[in-house]
């Protein structure tokens, strides 16, 4: 009888493992890993969208304020720096690279803010239809970045919690080799909380 | 030295306060309830306008499934315009889940601010630039002369005509509905546990429920679903075992057939979790699960 029981136990455990595979968070971890990657892609997407708006913006401003070379140049350079940072999923596992990415984007935010503040002084520029459209697109993109970042932060927090809680941390460490992912810190949030002011 | 001590205490107090501050400022306004397509908390629109606009918005929804709503508040309560607008739109969940075809027109009277919050699915037609144009050309000029009813009406009509041809908006892949997945996993765990438990009930009366509960506990997600699954299985196996339903070679074919088909049809089938609310006829009104990504435009007058 004991042989029978032993075989049954083994068989049922195997059956369980194969059929559900959700014990100790295996599926949860995989799911959250994918969710954080998707959330991160969305963040990258929106930052890229912002970078894409800039050449147009620079050209429009040049049409009215070509002599403001310094400000225009700094925006172009900041954009180049931001788009040069390699964006891969590995970025999430590398804290240093993540910080570099954030700094580059913040640099761009700063340069953009200065450019838009400058535009305030040129009434013709402000009245230009193309410029107004670009302004609204920029504002929209900044809002989208805010939402994407917020959702990424929430997803990563969920994922990191699962990686750290017992017993799912065992699954994470030994079975899946998943580690905590990088997250935007509070200090960065404060800096980003003030997007370039877009005033009419 | 004394100065340093006092300054230090103040800084510490400041940090403690900051650390304790919740994500949302304590004074943030509650999201008003979605009583109809036009929610005028500030009572600035005449009832006739509210009625007229509500009708037009309900008709538009019936025709295209796009959900457009208007919210007029007396003030933002100190919260930034975008934060409040996005909060309201995502709480109300305007637009259909997955299609995300919702639009919110928000007016804050005291702050003199207007915002059009556009759902993911409509960003392609009601672009940021177009939203800004509507606000700038239709709403602001009328608001500046105090014609709020006319301004809101003109704005709403411009929005509707912009999104009119969009009863077939591109699907945006929606995030996995974790609630329904959880339910599916718990149920799968319970079923596996019960089946296995019933097998063991043949060998010993007590063994069945314990094994069944244990198997479900391991199979379900940690921790609460696991406890629930384990408990339910334990109960079910003891009840079913008691009624003489314990499985075994004699009834083998029924059991194995049972759990195979049960599994294949129900494994992934709990997933869609579709919230099927709608503006609807009569007085009922609710969002259908749409999401907002931050698109739209703001303005002031």
C-alpha cells in the first residue's frame, strides 16, 4: 500500500506541476516581468515621441528667432545626447545605465523649457499656427510621459515586491534568475514633476 | 551649535512629513459620480442645455460606442489640471475596454481652465493639436464673453464631429486582466485538488481532503488565493468523499475524462472580464472600462 501511496503522491504532484504551474509565483513572476517590459516600452515610446517633435520645433523657432543660436544649439545637442543612450531591456537591470538615461532625458527637458520660455518673447512666433500645434503636441507628450512613468513605476513596484517576498523570491532567484528592476527614484520624480511650462 | 540643532530638527520634521505624505495630496477632490454624460457640479449650465447635450452625447454613443462626457467643477482644489483630469477620466473609465474610445471635457471655473482628455483609441483623430484648436477656437472665445452654455455646446459639437467617423477605432492591446486570471488559477487549483483528493479518499477517509487541500494550496498563487483554494478543496473533498463519490479504477474513465475536458475549456477562458456598462437609455450611465494615456490638450480663458 505504501508503494501505491508513494506513486500516487509523486504522480499527483507531477500532474499538479504540469497542469497549473502557478505554485510559488512562477507564472506570476513571468507575467509581471512581461508587464514591466511592456510598461517600459511605453515610457521609451513617449520619450522618443518627444525627441521626434524637436527638429520641427527648432526649425519653426529658427524662422522667427534665428539669432538665438545658443538656446537652439543646446536643444539640438541635448536631443542628440538623449537619443544616443542605448535603450534595451537590459537597461532595467543596470542601475548606472538607467541613471544615465534619466539624466539625458532631464537635460533635454531643461533645454526644451528654456527654448519655450524664449518663445514667449516673440509674439509673432507665439501666434504662428505651426508653433501652436507643436506646443500642444509637446504638452501632450509630456503628459503621456508622466502617465507612462507612473504606470511603469507601479508595475515595477509589483514585480520587485514579488521578487523580494518569500517564497516567490526563491522561485525568482533559483528558477528564473530574475532580479529587481531599476525604478525612477523620488528625487527624479521631483525634477520631472515640473515639465517645461507651455504657456500661450 | 544651538542653531544647527534647531535647524536640524526642522529639516528632520520636514522630511518625516514628506515621507508620510500619501501619493495624492490630502486635500485632493473626490471624483464626482458619473450621473450622466453631462456632470455640472458648478451648476453653471441651464437645465435645457444639460438635457440637450446629454441627448446628443447618448445618441453619439449609441451610434459609435464612443463615450464623451462633460464635467464642470467650481475649482480644481489646488490639484494640477492634468492630474485631476486624468484621475477623473480613468476613474470614470469612459470608452470601451480595449478600444479606449472616451473623451472628457473638463471645465474648472475658478481656475479658468479647460481640458480635453482623450482616450488612447481616439488620439489618432482627436489629436493634441486638434484638441487645442477646439479649445482655442470654439470654447475660449465664448467663455471670455461669459457664454458658458454656448461655449460648452460648441466644444462638444466640435469634438463629436471630429470623432464622428470613428465607430471602428484600432484596437489597442489591453493589459492582462489580473483579477480574472486569479479566479481562473484558483478554480484550476481547486479542481485539480478535488480530483486528486477524491483519488486518495479511496485509500483513507482523512487522507483525501488533506491531500486535496494541500495540492490546491500549492497549485494556486501565493498567498490568499492559495489559502482559499486549499480550504475550498478540503471542504469539497470531505463532502464528496462522504457521499461516496471517491474516485478509483472502477470509475476511472469518468474522472480522467472529466478533468481533461474541464481543463481544456476553462483554463484560459476566464480572461476577458468585460465591463459592459454604457450610457444607456433612460437614466443609467456608466463608463465601459476605457483607458486614457495623457493625450488631449489644455487651455484657459
